C-alpha cells in the first residue's frame, strides 16, 4: 500500500516550527519564504490546473521547478538574483522534507542539480581611507545631533554593523570597561555575536555615553541611539540614518573627490570589511566578524577589493621592469625540446 503523502503537514511544520523555532529566522525571512511557496501554489493552480487538494510530493521534479522559475521571470520580470533566491527557498523546503521523511530525499537531490542562473556581478560600494576620514570629520560635535550621528557612523564602521543592528542596540549591549571592549550585536535570525572594539571606537562611545546616557541616570534597557519626540526617547529610524549620511556625504564631497555620488549607511559596513580583508584578516574570521552565515557571502569582498588588485598589477609591472627577459635553454636545442615533450 502506498504510504500517506504528508505534503501540507510537512509544509506547515516547515513554516511554523522549523524556520522560526529551530533556524530562528526573522519575521522578514519567514514572510519572504511564505511568499515564494505561495507563488508555487499559485503556479500549480493557475498554470498547471492542479488544485491545492491535489498537490502532493509526487508532483515535483526538477523540470516542474524549472518551469516555475521560468514562469516567475516571464510574468514578474525577476532578475537572476531573485530567481536564484526562489530556487534556494524551494531547495530548503525539500531538504527539510527529506530530513523528516527519507522518501523525499530523492527530489531534494534532483533539485540540487539545477544550477543557479548567472547574472551581472554585484558591485560593492565602499569608501577609501581618505573618503572615510573626510566623512567622519563633517559632523560638528558641539551640536548634540551631530555628536550622536558621528558616534553612530564611527561604531558602524568599527563593528562592521548593519544599520538595523545599531538601531536595535541597547546601552547594556556595550562592554566598554572590560579588558577586551566589545559590543553585542543582534543580526539576522535574532543571532547575537560579540564584536571586539578598537580603542578609538571605544573612546567615541564613552564620550557619547557621558553626554547622552549620564552615569547617574543611565538605564541599560534604553536604546543606545535615539531620537526625542514630544519629550520622549524613541528608536531611531532607518530613514533618519539615511538622511544624515546623505547630507554628510554631499558636504564631504566638496573637500574630498573620493567620496562617491551616493553615500548610504551600508557603505560603512562594506568599508570596514574591505579594510580588514586588505589588512590580512583571514576570510573565515572575517565571515564571523561580519555575522555571515556562510563564508561564501564574505568572498564578495575579495572580488571587490580593486586596491589589492591594483597593487598586484603594480608588483608585476615592477618585476618585469627589473628582471631581464631570460632566453629558455631549450630554444635552439631540438633534441631537448623533443625530450621535454615526451617524444624521446
């Protein structure tokens, strides 16, 4: 007798138990995964004429998934990157299905054979050291808002933090008086990591603390960075950060030509990663520092570092200029050429 097909029970457990409770995925990630799987259900119903109650594991193979991905690109004009994300979600579900029911391992293995679609290379925007220095020198720290904003940018660079991680940061998350100062950042999937802080960053944070969170009234649960509305402190918004960085970028560009046309918060995280990689931090350590789940994600910084590529080219050019061309010993020796080629 054919075993009972538990497609929808597996789907429910994947979305309500595995992702949120075992993988600790954020609400944003859960929403994204649900959206992809709903699109798959819509495709089966609207294009294939298969109602929800007819869907089972037996329907799925690599050809069906490929048709679905092509349909998404045709009807929604998806880029290669978005298509690859949709494929990743489907693979993730069927990998889970194989974990709970070995009968579904085959479909997961077949989906692994579908190659990701190659799209245009991703461009990483980061600041040169001169541009970073110019940007951080723009705020006038005699003004409270500017002091806060410079501390925000300094800590974002020093910890290679995501904007959302700093917006969620609480006073208690900083350890500035210990032998090894650090900050605890909560990133994607509610995963917390401890990031060491260098002395300059620590000093900026201490100055900011004394001004905005005086020791006499300091509350560890307060947001480290905040705005005041109607006399009450509130979490800063991403729009607030984007606004002041855009403003400072425009001012800094007047004195430093290295400042890009568009300055945005995530550039500071990219900049820190590039600088650490250039200074010799191993890729695996850099991946931990950045809070990446996969070291493959971190490799984008190796591809993006044009300065290291330029230095390598310069070294090659210097070597060619110093070392004379050497004539190979076998150039006029036919017998040696035959021996080298294995002809005798």
